[in-house]
C-alpha cells in the first residue's frame, strides 16, 4: 500500500473535492492510502466525512497587496497565479515549504494536484506528480508560456518574473526549477477532463481533452412544464440581486443555495420555489426542469450540456465567463454578466424558454456528445496512478 498526497489549493465550491474524492476512493479500492490536503476543510468535510480518509488543511497562498487597475480582470490563468504571489519569492516560499513539510511528514509515493500550482512546485523534480483538472486549470505544458485567454489584456506581471521567482525558490531548496511557467505542470501523467468545447486551450492541445471525470449522463427530453432549477453559492458577489431575480422568475422551480445561513433563503418564501437544504442529484432534478440557472461552474455546465438543458449562467470571474461563452457559442444558453439588475435573470430565463432554438440546440448538442461514447475517467486515472507507483514510468500526457 502506498501513500498518495491529494492536493487542492485554489478555487471555490465543491467541484474540486468531489472529483478528488472519487479518485481517492478508486485508489483506496486498489489498496492505496490517499491523504487529502484541501483548501477548505469545512466545505470538504461534507463530502469526505464518511470515507475515513486522512484530511488536512492545504497550504494556501496569502499574497501581499499589490497595486492593480480597478476593476482588475485577468488576462488568463497566469494572472490568477500571479495574484497569488507567484512572481514574489517572499510570498510563495513559505507556502512551498509548507507543502514540503507535508511531503516530509507523509512521504507519499505519488502526489495528485488539482489546481495546486505551489504543490506542483514543491514536488517538482522530487515527487512523482499527476495533474488533473478541467481545461481552464490545466494549461498545456509544452508551450513556452501559459497562453493568454484574453489576448487584448495586459498581464499583471511578466511570466518571466514567475520563472525567476520559481528558480530562486527552488535554488534555496536545492531543487530543480521549471524552465517556463507552463512547464510547472509537466508531470508523470496529466488529465484534462472536460468536453473539448469547454477547454479554453483546445487550439493549443497536442491531444484533446478526454471528456468529463465521470461518464456523462444520457440526454433527457425536456419536459413540457416550464420549470427551472437554480444553483447558487452565498459567496457569489451578486448573491442578493441574483436571489431576488430568481424569486421573481414567475414559474415553479427548485433551488439549492450552497452554505445558506438561516434566513438567507427567506427571499424565496412567497414564491413557488422549492429550496433544498443539501446538495441534490443534478440528473434527477434536471429531469423535471426545462432550464437551469447557475454560476458557470464546470461540473454543472458539463451535466447540463450532457442532459440537454438550456442554461442561464451568472458570471463574475474568468472561468465562469469562459464556460458561459462556450454555452453561448453552442446556442444552448445565455450569460447574465456585468452590473445587472434582478430583472435581467427573469428576462434571460424567459428568453431561453420562449425561443425554441435554445431547447432544440440543447438537445442536438447533448445527443452529439452522447454519440462520442465518453467513458468514466476515474478508473483510468486511478490505474495510471498505480502504474506510476509500481514501475515509476511516466504516463503519456493527455
């Protein structure tokens, strides 16, 4: 039995820990001992509490303030990492050393990174690494730089500054350093798990994304009843306006509000909306709904595409906007973004319900995805991990 350190460093919500749990369970079934280092212990506990895994707090960055334009908007993933301090040795050295202490404590035979750049740096050249994620969080490692996603935007700092910072940190640790920012993610096995249509680096990949982590659900016919499902987190910047907009949609619906405090959902009290107090089965819920309103998380977007539901996506940050743009390109939904009012959500929902093309395209896209016969990638990832542990040989980069 080998110990495997499973890390989640950046990003919000339950998507990262949910997919890591599936991989952890598959590895445990193969006789290994996963140890989870997670960004958010409290939220992760609801997912991991029944599995008996060792769960510890992941080292996470706390970058020193910097002067940036307001409002700050990322040109790409590199900017997000830079805002975590990756161009400043004093900001990342303590975080990298904290990861190193976890490696020293648990002595894993393998590390698995999900959106964990500083974990990758701590492991670079010393601990075999598997990098997993959706398209956005796993940039192509063969390029000289991480590509900008918004080409007309200036980066917050040059990527060369990050390369110099990584070199300085690794020199202090007596470890090799990546030759470029993108090569930080060069590892024994890389898994880009999403639909290629949702991968912002699809034009740069040497091999397309392999499909979602799980086998996608099969397409479901859209019910005749006009009914919606809404999924929001209370950490959403425009939560108050969004919840008011959802309560005013004017048709029956269901909602799950992540981390809702008592009284948070009182805005729905007089509406025809069933509010769930715990996560629901997305497939079972969408079976009876004709449209979904959500924040553009990759997992929710994938399931909605696979089932064939029009989407209204409320976006604030870069990844949400990328997923929303992909949905719009496919003709299966609309984004609500910027400084919007509550009525914009109501109008968007009725737009996708009133215009038949959205439902028609949603079903066409779902059936096209279904014909690709995507498989469950979790066993494949677990098997790759086992091979790396047993023979120490690099897996093909996907």
